[in-house]
C-alpha cells in the first residue's frame, strides 16, 4: 500500500496545513492525557500552522 507523502491523513484531514504535506508527524505526542501523532500538537510554531 502506498501512503501519501507527509502525514498519511492529509488528503482527508479538515485541519491540514502546508507542513502536513512535507513532513511526517512525530510518532506520539502526549496531549491532555492521551497521545497523538499530529503536527498541530508539535511545540515548534512553524509546525503548528502559524503564519
Ligand atoms: S499532521 Fe495533523 S493536521 Fe496535519 S494532516 Fe495530519 S492529522 Fe491533519
């Protein structure tokens, strides 16, 4: 199976932003007692969809 470049969910994610097509999210990031794999939750502003 061939996955899209970047985040595998970016073709159907409603919150997609430019970095999502370039880089894969880190494996798991702790957020509110759960873990996620999403660039929106990365601490670096450039990866958080901020201009
Ligand atoms: S990294 Fe997060 S915001 Fe970006 S496409 Fe994947 S799930 Fe959506």
